[in-house]
């Protein structure tokens, strides 16, 4: 059985410079949970591209994994003084 559609994936950006950032990959789950089994694609998982800042994390963009579990998010990071870790 596939996990709940409430699953979330976070892609963190730790750059100290402003510019375009990108997070991409494939979300998978194990067929038998912690017991292992086949790694299957997880469709519909919410994915957040986040900037890891010193004064608090910022969500740059939110999306969802596709039918095969893939995601590809791009956003502009406005890191400035005291922003990047």
C-alpha cells in the first residue's frame, strides 16, 4: 500500500549568494516500510524548496512529485547580509 499523500520532502538551499537555485530528484518509499522491500516512486508528495537562513528558514517554492515520483523546482534566492549559514 502506498503511503499517505501527506508525505513531504524538503530540499534545502544553503547558498550565501543571491541567484537562481534548483532542487530536483525522485521521491521513493519502501514497499514494506522500515522492513525494506522494493523502492517505489511516490506520486503527489509535496516538495518544498527552502533557503536555510541564519535568521529562519524560508520556503522559496512548493510543488508536488509527478507520477513517477520526480520533482524539479527552481526559485530565486535573495540571500544578503546575515542570510546564509
